C-alpha cells in the first residue's frame, strides 16, 4: 500500500474544517458577533429605561399625529321666498267651436243661393234652395183644402147646435179637418227638404256649388263655422294633469304674437294611446271673429300657487340616486340634499319648490361636496350672486 504523503493529509484536514465552519453559519470575524449582540442588548435596555422615565402624556398618540383635513369652504345664500303659480305650457292650435258641413236631403237644381263665403248667418237663415215648383203647388193645394175643411166644420157645428145635423156628421167634419191639416204638413215637409238652412249662428266658410248647378242627394253645399268662442286645443301630459281643472284661466299666444285670455272648458279623461297625453280645450271670446280656426297657439295654464324660491340653473345638481335637487347646509354645518319641484322656468332662473325655509343653499362648491360632509359656509358676495344671475340669464338667450 503506497504511503500517503503529509501534504495530502493536511489538505484533507483543512477541507473538513472549512466544511464544519460553513455549517455553523457564522461568517463574522471572531468577537464581532458577540460585540454586536452586546451592543444591541445594551441599546434596547437603555431605550426601555428612557421610556420608563418619561411620563405617560409625553408618549405620542398615533391618531393625533395624523392631521385632520380642514372643512371645505362653500358659498351659501338664503334666497327670499315668494308664492308662485306653476306655469304649464303646451302647444296647440285654434279650432271652431262648431263646424257643420251642410248637405241637401234631395236631389235637384239650385234655384236660390242667397249667401256667399264669409257671410254671417243666424240660426234658421236660408243658405240654399232647390227648384220645387211641384212641391210648392202641393203646399198651396193642401192649404186651400184646409181652409175648406175649416169652413165645413164651422157650418156643421152651427147646425148641430140647432139640432138639424146628426152627431155622426159633425164627427166626420172634424175628421176631414184633421186629415187636411196632416196633408198640409206633409206637403210642407216635402218642400222644406229642398231648403238648406243654417243650424246655428256662424260664418259661411265654404260654398263648393254655384247657382243653377245640379246636386245629388247628400251632396255638400256649404260649410258653416261658429267662431265665438274660438277654441284653443292642446295636449297636456299625465304628470301635469292634476294641476289643471275646468274653469281655470289660461293665456294663449298665437303665432302672430297676438295674446288672448280664455277659460278651460274641457279636460279629456281618456289619454291618447300613442302619447299618453290628455286633450284640453280653452274657450276664447271672439265676437268679432278676428281669430281664425287652425292657427298655431301656445297655451299657458296656471296651477295652484305654491311657496318657492328663484335660483340660477347652475345651482341644480344630481343626488346619489340620480334625482335633481340642490345641496344646502344645515344648522350643524353639514351638507344635505333636497330634491326639487320645478315650478317654472323663467328668463331670470328656475322657480323651485320643495326646499325647506331655513335651508342655506350652496351656490358655489356644491359639486365638490357630498351629503354629510362638514363644510365651512360663508355668505356669497354680491359679485358671485351677480355672476350666477348672469349665467342664468345667458342660458335663456
């Protein structure tokens, strides 16, 4: 067996010692770890003794160490309150109170046409008459027969009083007179069928026939309109229906800028299936007939007065639930949200209801705060108010 040399044994011993040292995990120099450990223990002991010597109040509070955010400053106003009436504006048009298309009841040739388009007529005035020579003759004959039957009855009554005429013959004379009267009425009714008369007071709007022309039975011969009163008709939404009642006053502005006043005379109780709106009629006095039918009109209805304030449009904001309203500051300087009721939209701003009387309304900074926030309210200066009013006015131009 070959002899192991000394330098090989030394190398093996060094390798074994190095492996053992690596296994301990101690890489610092001798004495450094102990010094470090002693220094750390001494530092901890010193800190504990220093903390024990300090009073409890001197220890810093973590909550107090974090500074609180200052309340946000907002501008507020307390606007004056007034009584406003909700203005409900709807588009519509004018129409005649009554409209009748006159037609003949029999066929014939027009013999009389005493009216023309635009003429005013009274109830029962003759508008048109067809030629009726034979019917006129029948009326004359029936009238003469009636005169004869009356004379016969008078003679029979005188004879009956003296006892020279049997009662049966007196009854026959009375029956003959009744028959003659019936014949006259029938002949007159046949003659009246040749006449067309005005059914009500109005104006002749249209005459599509001429004197001497022939017309068929049921043919249109004239159109009569009653324009006093003239009616302004519109459709009101189901949301505003509760604010209007029959007898309310309404202002009507026509397309020619003429302004008139009328009275609500009819409100439909059956909504349109397409628009879910209700028909409303406003009667407008029109004695001179200056307001024609079929003219575009804007109808303004006034609801019951309510307590409200006027504010610029920029004050209105959205709440957490998406409803329109305003933000205000309560007595505790916290922000509150109030849904609004739009009463009217004027050139100077919005008239809003549903706002408490003691509410301080935020007019600047309302979009930077939310409900429940603590704020620092300051009264808005005149410059801010003038700016808001200017924005409200500009929004309507």
